C-alpha cells in the first residue's frame, strides 16, 4: 500500500510541492497502518525531505522495526510523551522541526488522536488538528495523521474528515468532502467548562498577591504527592497565566485549585479576551522579547483548556496525579 506514488505528489485541492498537505490516514489494522506509514516515510527519504514520526509508544516501536535501517534517518518521538498535551504539538514538536530544516520540505506522520486518548483530552486534540491548517498554511510540509477506524468512535472519524482537507484511503488520496475551515471548527475547543467543585480552593489576586498564588499551588501540589520538579512546573505555569491577567488583562483575576480523579486542576479566570486562535501555539522568534508565556504553559502542563469570550477568559491547567494517587 502506498499513500503517495513515486510519480508525483498528491494532486487534490490545488496542493503543490510549495504548500501544506494535511491528510488523515484511515486505517483498519496494524498491517494496513505499517504498509502506509513505511511507504510514506520511504518516499520522503528518497526525495531528500526531513522526516519525522510522532506516534504512541507501541505503534512507534512497530514502525521502528518495520523501517529497519531506514529508522536511523527518521526522527522518532513518542506522542504519549511529547504530545501528552495536544497544545504542545505545534509549538514544541512541529515548529522546531520545521525551523531546524529551513531549506528542505518536511514530512511528518503524527497520531494525536488514538483510542486511549481520554474524553477530557479529546476536544483539545480536535482543536489541534484544526489549528494545523492555520499554523502551517503555506509551509512546505506534508503531515499524515493516522486514525484507527476499527477502534475510534464514529465522532472521531467524522472530526478527522472535518479537520483534514485530504484523506488517504485504500492506497490513494481523495479530497475530504466534509472538510471544514478552521475558523468554523475552533468553537469545538472553546466551550464553557463544567462548574468547578464546591470544594475548590479559591484565591482572588492582583500584583501584590502573586506570591499567594504560587504558595497555594505549591501547597496543593505537595499535598497531592507531586515531585519537587512537578510542583515547580505547575507553579511556573499558573504564575505565568496569573501574571498575564495582571500585565495584559484587567490587572487582577481569580484562582481555583481542586483535585479530580486523575488530575490536579488550577483554573485562572479574568475579564480579558484572547482573540488570536494561535495564541500559545506558535513560538515567536528567539529575540522577540516576549510572547512565549502561553506556549510555556502548554509545555509544562499535561493539558490546557481555554474558554475565552468578550466577557472574560478562563484557563484550566491540568497536571496528572502521580501513580497511586486519586481524588
């Protein structure tokens, strides 16, 4: 099975070698996945492209074995680690790889939505897939996203066809007749949250009370059994968001902290409004002097969810509880 023939690139949706090709691979079993993935990567190596595979660990191991010696020429990353927060994938995985190879076309196979993704993470995954079409528009990159037809929900497969202009099916390409512009899909990732529990610890803050924000987060993280490093990372993330409320927002905000079944959750709310859909998803140039804060929050946390509208913004930061700890 080949998802891109040796005789030329995909001839759909007006795509050319100078632009983004974002496609979904709809596969039914491991054999079909490996045949398509190996073919896809082999063609990229033959063409001298920079090639990367970002897949869940077991699938990554299978691909490494199937590639044989070719694996040495492919950047191999475990999606359960580098993409555990879907908001990390664009700024901390894809963008650095593109920047690293400015003169070459990029080819990536990445599986951000696999059957073991939790319902909590799923909206952020769909949001990521939609944002790829904005963040990488016009870039010389081919992205193939595998979807396990036999194990994913019908909704996940429908969303795959809505977020990918092109589908790789039965060894060939075809346009997705359900493809929807990113702007129309972004509300999926910007829905109001369920109310926090009544037991959540509250704190109203301004610039003078930022030390109390850090202390509350540290106290709750220590109590939840986090390592000193994880405590410091969550402190840094929450401090960054709270500081943004003060510097770029109304000058004050509120913090809530609570423990769910699998996560410690920190929520910061203020009266500001985030209007840029790519906020936190694109790293600014190294010497720009700012603009990295929300991207850093995505890097530090296991999940970040944002609900923003003209009346205000709420950001929830999730850290997975240590093994053996539950609410």
